[in-house]
C-alpha cells in the first residue's frame, strides 16, 4: 500500500513540533495578540485563539475552523505552501500579508512557524500577528514589491523584446553570471536558455497566449537547472505598456527524483518480468500480458497455442556438473526457445527446468505440432558448456489450444501441463496434445 501525500509530508518533516490536539494549544488563549493555526493539507484553519476569532469577525472558534476557503486562488495556496517551506528552513518567517476580514483588506506583518498538526501530522503553520502596518492606499502594490524582494522564487518582468525591466534579488542571484554587455543571444531572456530556440518559441507563445507555463533547461549561476516558468501579462504602472512577469520555480530535484523513480521502477519491472538466470521473460510477464494477448488473438483470428516444455534429465546435469553448468544449460535452452518463437510468439521460463512458449502468430493448428517437433529436435542438439564438457538433454512437450482446451490462459497452460506429464509417464522425449475436456 502506497503512502498518502500527507503521510509522505509527515515523514519529510519529522523534526517539526507535532501538536496532536487542541488541548495542547489552550495557553494561546492567554496571549492578547492574534494567533491562529492553519492546516495546509486540508487548506483551512485548525484552531485560533479568541483574538483570532474576533479578528475575523466571528463568534466562536468553530466558525473559524469551518470557514469556507474554497474560493481561494491557487496563488494564495502556493504562497501559503511557500511560507511553510521557508519556516521549515529558517525556523521563523516575518513578512507582510494582506488579509480580508469582513471583506476589507488589512495589511499586517505576520510571523509564521512550521508545525505538524493533528494525529495525521498535516503540514501546518502558526500565524502570529502583533503589529498592524499601514502600507498606504494601495497596500497590494507594496506587498507585491515586498513579496518579490523576499521570495526565493526568481521573478523578472520583461518587455516583449525580452529585455528585463525589473528583477527581484532571487533572479539577480540566479543569473548573476550573465553580463548584459556580453549577450550572445541578443537579449537577456534568450540568454537564460540552454536551447535558445526553445526560449524564442516560448517568448512568442507567451505573447500570443498572454501567458502560460512551460518547463525548460536554463543556465543559472548554479549550473544547468530545470525551471518551470510561469508567465503572466502585466502592464507598466507609468507607461501602461504590456509586459511579461515571469516567475521561475526550480524543479530540478523533482525531475531528478522522477527520473530515479522511473529507473527504479524499470529495474523492478525487469526483476518481476524477466528471469534472472536466462534473461527471458518470466511467468509474471506472461500473466500481465494475458489481456493484450487475448485481444491480439481475437483481432488476428489466429489460434493461440501453448507449448509446455519440461527438460528431461536436467536434475542429473545439476547433480553431476554443478549448478553453474546447469545455469549455462538453461540459458542455452532459453536462447533456442526464444529463437524458435521469434516472429511466432514468445518464450518464458516458468521456473526450474520448465519453460513455456505461446504461439499467437501461427495461422494453422497443424503447423503448431510441426513447430513443437522441430523445437524438440533443436533442444536435443548438444550444448557445449566448455571445451571439454558437452551436455545433451531432451524434453517433454505438451500442446494445448485456446477454446479447444480452455478459455483462459491459465486453463490452456494447465491443459498443456497435463499433456506434458502424459509424455513424461510414457517415457519422456516427445510431443503430445492435451485431451479434450
């Protein structure tokens, strides 16, 4: 069972203080300043003291906890998450926020600490407000300037020609290696891109679409990184000219983690689907392919046949020559089976000295029996495991057909297995078809 996003977050922030229930925050009622706890994972208030309830114009803390925030923008959610991460790193954040109690804007300096909340260890922040700040008649504009100054996100405003109008300190730091008098690509916007052609195309798209989001490789002072570039249209406050506001999010660690996860997933898939000794597909592979195999058979109209192969005399090889030699024999048999199935189906190893071939690209049933006989002769050819050691073995092969001997892959395999054991009991080294049910 996979971990939920909340559980994964809890695992990542185990060093934070964990507040399990409301009884642990009762002393905050003694503080005259506004204090509230915000739950990021449910995007709502977890608790607030009386000052916080009054601040929001409410009568009871339950009204605060149940306050509907479904109308919040993604930008507001993103900033809350960013504040949490900064508080995790720095222990405390202090920055101006604009809140809207009773629908009226209030601009305040807020302090935030990161915690874990409740039995599920949700990500949470404690907000402390003890100083209301008058930032003028247009506080949002000043807040934007403050946010741009203190955020770790690189923010740059460009003209449509790709020239920077203003950038925040994070952008200046990220691209401090680019000198404006040494631009090889003609403008500052294109100079950031590992592939300038991609940057040129993105700039044209951003203008045509009036914004958007793209992910590209960029040259930064830290070296090549992967940034998600969020572009929005804005206007110059004095001239009224249209500009592009671009925020950059470094997603390199995410891409690296996804690449590592994909690699690990592929390795697991190989382990699950391919036999470690012979390298050919395993029974797990065959089971996972059943639905697509049956669809292919229905579309082609070809019969589906299964050859169940058990090697004769393999135990003696292991006992007399050792398991290393036995593995060499199995690997060579697997190669021969794969060669015989090439273009007609697929060979898999079931385990031990048992193999299976499914044939779904053979037009007629009588050809299947000929393939099985040719395969038996091929298996009996001597196997040279070293210059002074040659092994010769045989096989018992059972044959079964879809619909004739079973409807599901499991039923067909069982029928072929029984046919193989009939050959074993009759003296081994032969081919036999399953009996009709």
